[in-house]
DNA sequence: ATGGTGGGCTACCCA
């Protein structure tokens, strides 16, 4: 079973890239973030043509938006939690049956948090911290087995998840308050699949800013995208992959796709 | 210390 996560930064604009990607890799399930499309305009027929007949999506105009594309049928459990009291389309989950077992898959798009790393001065940063606190509480109250959690969590937790640890300690996405909160959230019952397969001090990045003349040469990346598995699935983990080459395709997203391979 | 680019869409927007 292969599961992909990708912040696609506009699903409609990058449908051709997704098509190319899926011609080479055939994950059973794909989780996308920043689809930036409202549900009435969701390109469902195009995705079904690509072989992903089972779809769920939660989108809005211009911002955010998440979806899951699957070759396997699934259910959408009733889940009425409004994160931080908002309807801003940052989470979707499914339940699917595979080899006579049931699994849950969560797809998250955590708020980026703005520029100023101070919750008193910057409401976006406050929202980001509150969002993670709420998620942590929810997973504490609802301990998970047979669960996979993926998405753009907008935090690079470890020293070797950024191009320069010291220089980024006061930059949103790598401040100690965020990295501690992210690890606390993960410790509600999850294992970091990417870092289980690729150990520090090897650097891993999944995002490179658009604001560099040459992203590859400057290589100022961060690992903002994550693949977590509940601890009981750890023995089933096979491999992870970071599709760095996609950052060099024409009109790329600033994030690259990542996949998890697991023997469910 | 600053500003750089890109997406959606016309907002002192978002990333």
C-alpha cells in the first residue's frame, strides 16, 4: 500500500503535473493540500479518468482546501469538529478496509502562521499554535490504532529538517515553541515514518521557497510535509520517498510529493 | 535589514 501526500498549491492549475506524476507512480491513495478550489468546481471527472474513482474533498474559494483520491473504496466517518471554530478546510479523514482490517487516514493542512513568531503580535501565529494544541488534545482523547496521518504541517521539527538550524530558530516553521508542540502532537501515539527510514543527520526537505533565484543551487529547504503512522503500524513500514525532482518541473508547486509504503 | 516569487482573483489576500 502506497500513500502519497502533496501540497499541490492549486489543484486545477497543476492537474497536468499530477497527471504526469501519476503516470510514473501509482499510489493507492493520494492526499492533497492547498487545492484552492471550492467543491462545486472540483475536477472530479478528471481525477476519475486518472484511475482514482473514490474521492472526498473539502474546499473553499482561493485558500486552503484538502482532498483524498483513492483507488480503494472508503467511508467518510461523521466528524463534526471545527478546528479553532473555523470552517477553513484544513482537515479531512477517511476510513477504509484493507485485507480485512480497518484503517483511518487523516489529511491535514496546518496554518502557515504568518511572518512574526509572536502570538501576541500575530493572530496567524496564534491560530497556528491553537490549531496544534487542539489537534494534540483531540488525539490524546482519541488514541489511534491503524491510523495514518499525513499532510503539510508547516513545521520542520528537527535540526536537520532545515537548511540552517541556527538561522531559522526565530523563523516561523522552526521556532522551539512550534517544534515542541509538533513533537507533542506526534507523541500522542504516532511514529514519524520519514525519519524512521531516513535518519538524522541526513538532511530532508520537502519545500523550497519560490523566492530564490535558483532553489536547487541555494538549497534553502525545509521539511514541512509529514507522514505519520500510529505506533502499532511501525513493524509494517516499508519505505518512504521524497520526489524532489518534481520541484524542477514546469510551473511547480513549492512543495514536492512524498510517499509512504506500508504492508497493511 | 530587505526583498525576493507564485496562485487566485481584484483583498491593505494567501503562501
